[in-house]
């Protein structure tokens, strides 16, 4: 029987082996080591000694990073959350590392609220250390949170601030990562200009040169690939191939980077000729047997969509945007499926339903952040829909579940590309079609959640854009064929959106909004519900009931909102 000291030494050696493997391309042997390490870490109690918990934290972080590199996001989450448990009470720098890694994972899971919570806690720790390098890391992560919320300019400002914090410090990897993040592609490339892209490339390449032999090749290859992607989109193919040739000359790189070089060469061929044979070669590279993990393939779909849009091929641009949305939806469905495996809906876990609904709610609010930076619209409209539902005669016992269902109405927007959601002008026919796909994708996400209120949620998610006159989507239902929950949610959704400011419009007055609802009585909206809605608000006004306060309280009660409310404060702290 081994002693504790021998056991610690063996565990330390295994952790060091997994850490060392992070500097190499992933191999099956690394996967076996991670599985072995996971088994050893499972035996370490959360109340173990501080040195043993510190070793467990190191091991869980290394295992999480390796799972991330291999595209195993569910396993990654498990390891990082275990690291967070073991890190409690340890030193600031260890906790900082865990929080930043966990925040990065939460962004992959599209949970901006949890990612922001981890980032804000990390910001407090970094401020205590007074080390600009730590502050730069937290600002880098905060930029990622802002970008995930659709706030791309604010995200870039955070990354610029992180570079400023680094100053003249020799931090080539951190600096190279920041310039890679600032590299504009896709719909942002046209907006910000090629001069920014060129500067980002030069700075990333300079950082690679300063990084030393271990990281120089991978950083340089990544910089050349980023530059080539932008040049392919612009049709500057000789320049793009020159950068790809330089990336191919880099030897100490991952299989993912080698795949990127091959994929961008194939894109350049399609950009030049766009015939069936060249598109078929590109498609073979995109096949799951050849392509890297899904998280990287999704980015490639976005680049392809931008390339075909620049070529004037709206059909193929739309096809790749649709695939991007499908892959994002599949990722979320996988996360929810993993949750269901860990928490079966058999009644054994009394908190399962609440946890699953909270995750779906976080997804829905994250989807809304692009239109509503406060994230409060979903709460207000859902509470308004609940009041209208009561007025319209929905059973009292169903109202609480109906409010939850209404809150999730636009969850499918989470997987619609930003190039469509954030487009300032009118959508073309292809873009409008893809925007409308959010109802199908949302229905798919809700179904994966397997919650008790899935049926009313699915009816609202799928049908809240139907119109009383039958001209809505997706099924062109008319009149009472539209589920009553969807009819109520649609009216509450439009009224709240009209009466609150959005990036593209001022807030309408109650009188203006009611004028619109009356005009659409029997067109967009159920005429009886419009009458109920107007009478409900008139009665509230006559009796002194403050509906607005009640609607805002619905948002205030959410733990997610408590964290989200700190986003402006965090943003100001980065200035």
C-alpha cells in the first residue's frame, strides 16, 4: 500500500505529464492520461489539505484545457468546475487562473451571465494583486464576454486596454492572443477596414517572433492564417496564398492549424473559380472526419459565408450561415443532453427542473442582449403576458409556467449569426429567411432541455411570429389556430419592444404603442386580446396600479440579472 507522500508524487507526475502534453498536438495517449487523471482526482475530497487541493486544482485545470483542445466541452466543464471547488480558500493567483478558465468555458456554453460572474470575481482579485499582467488577462476575458453579448466595439476597447496594461512588458503570448482577438473578419472586416486587419497581423507576427521557439511557429502560423482569411474574402488571392505558404513552412504547429492552411487554400481556389469540383474539395475538408472540433468549424462557416457574400453568391452565403446556426444549435443541444444524462428527469433530483430552466433562461437573455443591452425585455414581456393571460381566462394554476415559457420566446436568436442580428439596414430575402429560422432552432434547443413546461414553451417559441390574418411565420397559421399562449406572448412582446428604447429606435409612448396595436387589431393581433390588453392597462391606470414597477420587479428577482446589472460597472472599470 503506497503512502500518502508516494501517492502525491505519483499524482504530481501525472499532472505534469498532462500539463506537458498541452504543448503538443493532441494524441490518443493524451486522452488516456486525462481519463486516468480524472479517476485520481475524483478520490480527492474537497476538505483535503491545502497542498493536496492545490495539486488537484492544477490537475483539473490541465485536464480541462486538454479536453477543450480536443473539443470535448462537456468533460472540459466537469474538470473546470472541479477545479473551482478545490481552489476555494487557496491563494489569489490560483483562484484567478481557475476563474478565467471557467469563464472561458461558460462563454462556449453561451452563458454570458456565469461568464461575467467569474470575470468580475477575477477582476477583484487582479485589482488586489496590482499586477498589470493579471489585469490585462481579466480585461481580455471581459472583452470576450462583451463580444458574446454582441457588443463588438466595447469588446475591442477592452482588448486595447489590456494591451495598454501590458505596456512594454515582455508578454508575447498574451500580446499575440490579444491582437488575434482584435483581428476583424467577416462582416466586421468591411466595417473596420483593412488597415486595422493589417496592423493586427503585423503585431501578432511581432509577438510570435518574440515568443521563443516553443510557441513561435504556432503563433506565426495562426497570424498568417488570419491574414489569409481576410485576403481571401477580399479576393486578393496571390497575397493570401503567400501568407498560407509561410504558415505551411511553420513546423511546430497543431493539426488544427495544418487543417486551416489546407482549408484556406481550398477557399482561395473556390474564390477564384467557384465551380462544383473545387467546392467539392472544400466540402471534403469540412467533413467531420477531416475537420477539427466543432468550435473551430463554426468559425470557418462564418468566414465562408462572408467570402460568398463578397462574391455576390447569396445562395451559398446563406447556406453556410445556416450551417453555422445549425452547428451552434447542435452544440447547445449536446450541452443540454449532457445535463440530462447527469440529472435524469426521474424525480431523483428535486432541483433538476429549476436548474434546467435557469440554463434555458440564461440562453434566452443572452440572445436578447444584442437588441436590449439590459437583458430585461424577456422578464418584462413575460410578466405582461402573464397578466394578459389571466385577463384572457388562462387557468390560474397555469400562469406561473406560462410566464416562464414566455420568457424563453426568442431563445433561438442565440444561434443566429451576428452579421444578420446586428445588420443596421434592412435584411435581404436570404437574411430574412435565416432570421426567421430562429423559431425552429429555438424549438430544437427547448426540446433538448426536457423540462416540464417544454410543451407551452415550444408553442410560444415556434408560433410567436404568426399573425392573426395568416401572413406570419413559420406555419402561416391564422386566427384561433394559433396557440393562445403564442398570441398572448406576441402582443406583450411587441408592446414592450415599442415602449422601450432600442439601438435602432426611440421608446414610444403608451398612446403611440396602443395606436399601433389598435391598427393591427385583426391583422397582426387577436382582436379580442387587443381589447383585453387595453382594458387591463386602463383599469390599472384608473386604480393607480403601477404596471411598470411590477414588470421591472420581475427582472429584479432574477439572479442572472443581478450579475448582468454589473456589466456597465465592469465596462466603466476598463476605461
